C-alpha cells in the first residue's frame, strides 16, 4: 500500500527537481522515490566495510608501544 507525504522544498531544490523531471520525462514523485531508495541502499551497504582487510603490515599495527602482548 502506498502512502502520501507532503514535502516542502527550498526554491533551488524544487527548480532542480522540476528541470530533472522535464528532461527525463519522469514524474517528480518517482525521482524523489528513486533518490530515497538509493540513499537507503547506500546506508544499508556500509561503504566503510569496503576497506576491511585492505591494510597490509604487522598484525599488531593497532597496538601502542608499551602495551604489546
């Protein structure tokens, strides 16, 4: 089921949305939904995890001197 929301946009953002809608031929609502979906997907993906395992070197890189096991 679809729900309706009211959204107040600053003039510059509304102008961009209207222009984007005109150029692409897509409704403004669809453009907004697509951008929200992209943001949701991006946040759920946690891009910082792309760096996991990319550091090379000693396995003790994070240890401070004097605190080594």
